[in-house]
């Protein structure tokens, strides 16, 4: 049968061509049979899909993919008929129930490798108990919807036969080693895009790292470091500007970290006050306090945070040297409301500047 007579996704075959496909095997099936005769391949049990011209030499892993494709087609039609959103989770439950085998995104990607135009992938809102806000949703494109179930099955089996024939021509390995590499599926991160906070931070960093022509000239006018001497001028300028931008961003990050410490001083004071009442102590070793305050606002910089707190309100908390460490001592006679008010004032002034 000529190659031009094969069905293609997106175009419905004329009635005469459909009858001829039913009457004789597809060209790819003939190619597999010819190759199988040459190397005496074992015959597999593909009887359930023989009417779709699947080669009898198809290995078990490809027969499973054909079975999953048939179940996916049926499940997708059923969900659409009942006007339910064909999300991947809903399809997976239906397919695994009918096909009695596992269906994951890996198998879906393998189906799309064999027949890329079979489905359109998008994202829909996930169920309430899902760990992700979105999940993959499948839809049949108009070109494939114009074909009947039988025609889509024959088209998929034609692709499987073609893959088997290519393997037999290009490799001497057994068909049991034939693996279908999965196609790339869209990711949830790409669908969601950056969050508003991430967009704002990226914009701030981009604007902060841009230099005016005068600032750029001032940076390039500085003496060239010894390690850059001898390099082309354009490369020296590029490296120096990149280093300046990096240093600027690091400095900005340090400033932001310092601002965060000041802004969270009232919360740290609340934690310290509650801890002192709980253990009924006014003096605690600094290492012990660092280990015990597990809910501190800036846990990774707690020791530095405590030192800053002592500097801001020395009339309430002090750090007394003790052996190789410090003791954090609280003044219980000090009115805590006045301490909290003072820290909130410091945080407000720091934010305004």
C-alpha cells in the first residue's frame, strides 16, 4: 500500500480509503512483518487490537500503551459526554479501573511521543484535596475529533508499527528493550508564572542594578584590576559592570536583611517576654536561649537579633559576659508596655527612612 494512503492526524480519510484500510494491513504493518520474517521474531498476543492492524510482533510494553490509549479515548469521551472536566486525576482513576494497569504522567507523555497531535493540554483548577493549585486537563483537538474512535485507534497503531519497524532497521537489540521516550509536558510553574511578589522583587533588582551613563563612566574610570589587565577593552568593561551590579545587589540584600531585623524586634521581644515568664527566670545563657526560642521571627539570625535588641532597649535586656559566652538578663522591674512601645517607634522610624 503506498505511503500516501496512510491516515494523518487532522484529516479524515475519504470513504474509499477507509474501506481499503479495513481490507488490507497498513504499510507500516507490512514493513514490520517483512522485518520479523527476516529475523524470526516471536509472535505476541495482540488479538484484542488486531482489528486496528497492530503488529503481532509488538512487545508487551507497546501493547500496554495501545491499551492505555484505548482506555484514555473511552474515558475522555465519557467525561465529555457527562460534561465533566477531563482532568488528569479523573482520567487516571477511570483508566486504571478499566485497563487494570498504572497510568501516570509518564505514560501520558509516551502516548504524546507516538502521536503528538492526539490531545491539547491545558491546566484546570485542581480538587480541594490536591497539593497543587492546578492540574493537567486534556482535550481532543478539532482535527482528531473529526476522526472516529476506530480511525484514531488505527492511526495510533500505525505509529506503533512504524516505531517497531524503525527499531528493527536501526538496532539489533530485542524488541523487549524498545523504550518510548516521554514527551515534555507543560509544568504548573510555567502556567502560574511568577507571583506578584516575585515580579516586584525582580523589577526592583533590575531597576536598582541599572546605572546611569555618569555612574557607568565613574565605574569604568577606576583603575583596572591586575587580573583583568591584558584582556580586550570590551571584556574588561563587561566584567567590571557585572561585578558592580552584583556588589550593589548584595549590598541591597544586606540592607533589606538589616531592615527586617529592626522591623521584627517587637515580635522577638514578645517571644523573649513569654519565654521568661514560662521558665520563671530573668537570666538565661545565650546558647540556651538560641536553642529554646524555636518560633523566633528570624530564627537563622537569632543571636544577631538578640544583640540588636539589647542595643535598642538596654534598659530592659542586657548581655553579660559569662565564661566564653553571654548571659541574657532581663529587667523585670521595667514596664514591658513601654519597652514594646519603644521598639515599635524604632521600627516605624526605620521604615520611614
